[in-house]
C-alpha cells in the first residue's frame, strides 16, 4: 500500500505571570494543574469530536514515547477505495 504523510503542529505555550514579590513555590504549579486537569482534556475532547464529524477520516489519539504532559498526538487517516476515490463523507 502506498501512503503519503503530512505533519501539522498546533503548539501551545503556557505562561504564568506573577507579581515581583512572588516566592516561586507558593502555588505549587496550580496554574499548570488547571491546564492539565481541566483545560487540556476539554480541548482534546472538542478537537477529536470535531474531527470525527468527518467520517471519511479516522481519528485517534496516540503517544509517540513522550509524556502526555508534553505532547499529545492526534492521528488522522483518510482511506481511499481500491479505485482511488475517497470514501464518502
């Protein structure tokens, strides 16, 4: 089977700003915990649901050896029939 592949990156850079007198350990990374437990799961669920609305594409989340706190890969595959046409939406 012949395959073509393309990678698309959607990168999030998280920044938490604190006042000048902040000690550095006071919040124990509560801002990051909020991202990991509330925002990121909701975002991934929305992205995957949106992609699954296109039935000619299959979608799944996979891990490529990096910690899920650092990278989540959403894999998409479009399958064509033996006559070269895309499967219908």
